């Protein structure tokens, strides 16, 4: 069997990992559970380094029908189910918006990003008074053209607010704008099949979602806490060869090496049950070669 490449830290996409024979810690079991058992309107809050962008690129590939990328993974035998049928994907990255130079520039940036999402699906943008109405029109037109309800993926739903926490008035204005934007999306549920958003802020949803929206973070319950981190079991399963090689070079035991990893990464608990390591720091630790060729 061809030796796999240790995944570098820093955010390679799901397709890059799979195309280049990198180690992928299979999280598709959790995605399957979410699709089959949860509400369609979800968000997840995790600190930086917990694989949120990788999770989003995995969902994008899943909804886009990229079956070849999922060979050998937990979700493979589900790909022919109607629930996993290919559909248009609307992906927004709120981290890239111009949110640190005042409210007006943020508002224009949000509308422009929504126009670009329309263009990516071959939909001609139509001027509207607000970005929320633009997105609502995007959903309606996407469903009309493709006859399939799209999936919506939003990275960093709280990023514009987080960037302005040192400017309370600006942060509050942006939060109010996002509340309306997400409310317009949420109320257009007849035009989309699934929505998933990621954020980093502690209780950021309280700033960005109004009381009238019904998004839910179901990853804080049951066994879903590991969806955005590495468990010790996963680390020893997927990186066993690297752990053995590093321990041998350092003249320590595998157990001692893992203790060092625990101190370096820290251990987190998001669902009150499952302990997980920070994926970015875990990969950074395991990529430190100590003169050993991987």
C-alpha cells in the first residue's frame, strides 16, 4: 500500500488532501449523522485551528457529487441515497469581507459578495436595496433555474463582528446587519435544502442571530463533539507510523510522545463527553521532523 503523506497544518482543502494522498482523518461519519438526524439549519462555533474550513470544503465536495473523493470513507455507501444527491452549492466566506474599515464599506462588501455568489451559479445579479434581499433572490432564482434546492455554506458567520469588538458601535451595527441578513436567509427555507455555518466566537450566535431565527449547534450534544477536533483514538489510528518514527528518533516511548502532544495542543471538550485535540497544533507537532524524512 502506498505510504500516505502527512497532512501539513494550515488549511489544505478536502480535495487537495484526497488528490495528493495525504492523511485524512475521516469525519464523514459525523456529516452523515447530521444529514440524517438533525435540523437543516445548523452552525458550529469552534476556535481557530479546529478544521472548520476543511469541514466546509468536505461538505462542498459532498453536495457537489464528487463521489471519487469519498472512496473508502464512512459516507461512501450513502452517496447514492437521495439525501446526498448533488445540488448547487452557495458558499460564502465572511472572513474575506471588508469589515475593519467601517460599517458602510462592510455593507457594500457584503452585497458584492452576494452578487459574486449569484454569478458563480450563472445567475445574473439584480440590484436590490439590501444584501439580504439579494440573497433571497439568489435562492429563488437558483431553485427556478436548477429545479433543485441548493445547499448554503457560510464560513466565519461572525467574523465581521469579531473584527470590530474593540469598536462597540461599529460591531453593534454590523451585528444588526448580519441579524437581518441571516433572518432573510432563514426565512427562505422553501428554496434551500441545507445550511451550515461556522464561527469562532464564544456565544457569537447571540450577537449575529436574532431571536426570530432558528439555527442550532447540534455538535455540542452526544458524540458530535469530535466533528471539529482529533480524538486520541483518531491520532493513534491515523498517525501511528509518524508517532512511532518520532518516538524512536527522540529515544522516548510512544506514550511519552503523546504526552508531549497533549501539552502542546491542549485538550478540549465541546459536548461534555468527548476530549479532542486541536488539529492544527497536532499536525504542526507531528510535522516537526527532528531530522527525520517523512
